[in-house]
């Protein structure tokens, strides 16, 4: 039976939820893993192959992009060590790329296909498959300086020491694997799998991580993002994080008009329904007691002339100016197939700041969003909005080049 919550305790932002999503129901009925290629195979109700679109859904639908990734874990970042020990000198040269992601991940399929073309060994693993379809044994002890052992999926087997790079995408949460269990058993099994299996996979000695989940977690907090961007000399919007209606009203009076945006995406409700809270202008007259329930992020609206998505992979930079035909404040809320794109050059000071940003968070890749306030030629025209350390890019016009950049990065001995 649903529990009635007093209106004063319902988060203020929930009144901004919309059902308008740039995604339709998938046109495929089943998805399986092709053991030979390690890519997903989508089929309809009668078994015919469905060609997937560039966004990560079927070709006939739109898509939604959700930020963040992983299984909610918070591991410590990997420390790279360039020194070769006696133990390592006896190991074969690592060559395998481990792709950590869920089965339904078209972006990962792109990169895996590029690695296949280069004849690079690939093992795809979703840690939430732990059980009969995913078995592992990892050892460390006297005379060994790193975890060794084997990991076996339903289609591949790999020696941990043979992993040269890890492409960490979007694995299924462990909680989904154990959701059938009573709460105590579920929470126990989830924690043990996260600390055990993920704990080993996040510490593969000498492997390059793109990106390491610990680094993704640290870089996923918008307050940290904005502070670092400002320290690096990037222009940022005036921002208030608060649960105080009076503070929010004062901020709006000083910087209005103001917009509200979420820190994270909106989770599904108990019935599995999903909605969205897009970045949007808000009326200060609506600031009331429910604001105290949780944290809210308000920003001065930027009088922008356009939006830019900058995808940085290693040292390579891909920038696209984006416009919604209806002029929406948040271009994500419409049909992504209708978006207008145009390549744009990133000013040298901004590009240098982006590389410094990634280095500070120990990231090899990031998707940056900017608002333009001019023609984009001067660094001051670029206002930093956020960086998704595990963002989507398959929908961009230069996705093919970005794919190759990922393949290049994953086949190097270490990240730049």
C-alpha cells in the first residue's frame, strides 16, 4: 500500500517533473550477446535483426541520455605505477581490453567493433552477471605484487594479468541482480559483490582505465565540477546550492532570471515509470517550505547564443554546436534527431583548461557542456555548464571519429 507523504515533505523540485521524454518504446523484443564479436544482437518478435540507431535505442526511436554510471560504488581511484617489478617481468605482455558494461549498450558496441577491426582481444563483462554466467578467482600473496587469476563469462575467459585496458561504461547495478532476495540478503550480497568482484576489477595492476570508476565518482559531483572549472579560469554561471527558500529568493532577486537543474537524473518510481526534470526557468514565488526537504541547484540564466558539446578523448577534442529547432532552454528535452549540429573550434585557453580539468580528476575522457554568449571565438564566450565523466556521444555527427579515438586510447599501453 502506498504511503501518503505530507505535501511539505515532498521535494520542491518534484512539481517540475514532466513526462516529455525524447525516447520511445524499443522496437526490439530481445537482445543477446554475440559471443564471437562481444557486441549485442537485437531482434524483433519474430527473430529478425533490428538495426540500432546512433543514440543507443532502436533506429526508429529517439533516446534519453542519463548521466553517471556504474553500480553506485565508490572505489578509490587507481594509482598508476610505471615501475616494472620482477613479478611483472615474468608476465606476458598484456593485450586484452576488458569492457565493463551492461548488455544493452550501443555506445560500447561501437568501440568493441572498432577494436575487433584492429584484431584486439576483447572481453565484455557485466559484473551483475555474477553467478553461473560469471565466475572468477583472484589471488594475491607473498611474492606477488598484484591480483592474478581468471575471470570467465558465458562466452570468454581472461587471465587478469592479460588485461591492458579497461573500458568502464555502464554496468548493471548489483542491486538489480539481487532484487529477488529479502532486504537483508539483498544488501549483503550486493555489498559483498561490489567490494569483492568490483574491488578486484578496479585494481588491475598496470591497466589503463577509461575511465576508472573511482575517478568517475569523484568527478560526478557538480559542486566539485564548478569549483575546479572556476579555478582553471573558465567562466561559470553564478550558482547557489541550498535547501533554504529565503536564500533561494535572495539569489533570484540578485541574479534573476534563474534556472533550476537537478544534480542527478530522476529515478523510476515504484511502478517503473520514468519522467524527467529538465533545466528550466523557475518562478521565485514558488519557493516555499518543501525546499527544505533536500538540496537544490539554482543558477543565473546565461543569455546564450547557443550550446556546445565538447567530447575530449585523451588529447583529441571534438566540439559540436547544438541548437534545438524550437529554441528550448534545455536541448535534451526534444527529439534528438531534430537537433541542428555544426562543428566549432574551441579557443586554445578553453581547450587547455579542459585537459587540465581531466588531469585533475584523473580522467581520460569527458563530455563537456558549454553555453555560448558570443560567436565562440573568444574564451570569454564559453560558459562552463558541466562535465559528464561517463557521457553519451554516439548521437553526435562525429561519433565515428570519437569511436576511433577511444580505440586508439584503449590500445595504448597507458592513458595519456
